[in-house]
């Protein structure tokens, strides 16, 4: 290979290497951007799970209180119809919430 051919070969190789480096820099930035987005999503999911757990705990606590109130009213021979209806409405809301959470929960990754 003569000097002129070698020079052009080197220039062509340098140009290709610069393109590869540019592509790697773009890819590196895209991977970084995706990792930032993933981190934000992980935080958001954690917050959502915390809210769901708090709501479930609250609803369960209210159920216990309503059960105690129904028992107390029944022991005193007081009509429990209104409190039972309230408890039934709360149960329906709790079930609707459970269905909504289940519908938006992705299946586990195998």
C-alpha cells in the first residue's frame, strides 16, 4: 500500500471511528435518560403502593369500628339497620377499590 492509499485509508478509518464515537455518546445519553425516567417511575410506584396500603388499613380499621358499634347497638336492643347499611356501602367501596387496583397491577415478570 502506498503512502497516498494509506493516508486515505487512515482518514476513512478516523471518520468511521468518529461516527462510532458519536453514536456511542448518543446511546450513552439515551441510556442515562432512561435510567432517570426509570428511577422516577420506581419512586412513583412506591408512593402509590404506600397510599394503597394506607387506604386498605384505614378501611379495615373503619370496618372493625363499625362491627363494634353494631355489636354494641345490638346488645342494647337498638336498631342497627343504618350502621349495617353504612358498613355494606363501605364494603362495596372497598371491593371496588380492590378491583381497580387489581386491574392496574401488571402481572409479575417471570
